[in-house]
C-alpha cells in the first residue's frame, strides 16, 4: 500500500495564511534560512539511542528554498551532490518542510502511514525537522519516529493515528552547513 502523507500539514498551511502586507522572509519573523549550504558536519544515530556516528558518504551540500502555496510561505529542504542547483533532490510539499517559525529558526512535522490493509500491519511514521540559524550557518535536525500498530486496519491506519502514541525513535540526523550563496 502506498504511503499516505498527512493532509494536516497541508491544511494547516492553507488555514493559517500569513498577512498580505508585503513580502516577508517566510513562515514567521525569524531570519530566512533560504540558500545553499556546504555541509561541514553530518552525523547520524540510528536508532536514536545508538552512538552518534559521522556520515562518511552522501550529499556535500543542502539547499533550503522558500515556496508559496495559496499565499502561505514555507521552506523546503533538499540534499545536493554538489553546489549546482540541478544536483539537488527532494523538496516539495511532501518532502521535508519547515512550516512554523520557532525561536532561532523553523520547524515542520510530517506524518505518514502505510499498510493496514490486505493483511499488512499499519506502520505510522512521524518526522520532525528543525532548522536553527546562527549567522551564516544552519543546523538541520531530522528526527524520525515509527511504530507498528497491527490493531489499526483499513481507513483507521491513517497518519493522524500517530497522535498520542509512543513512537520508537528510529533515527536522529544532524546536518550543519555554512551558507555559500
């Protein structure tokens, strides 16, 4: 069965439009994280209580872009194989998004469910993404949580079923970069 992203994030974007008084930097009043960053630190703990290890291969850069949907601004996160824009992958409303201004940066929550039909167990996933800004540096944290809920079948296996459940922390990823454009 295909993953079902939470419509809550999209509905929140639509239900909470920003004031129409000119251009602003993004979802809130914090400085805009928009730009291309060269990765200086990339670490991963999987599961979250495992030792943190450096990621030795993978993207060399990441890009944060401002997007607009029905007048509401948000930011997307893309990893890049080089400093060329065409080397970037990811992004879009169903990828890693930052929709809410928080102290020192932005945060976004994505919920996905899979299975729940045809004898497949329901799997609930939540990803919390934050970007903290300090000068020309950005620190992106991606926390992925998951649980299997065999009691949820059919339409009951939906992304918001994760609310209030204890989800095991599957991975915690930290990416720090210095803005290069």
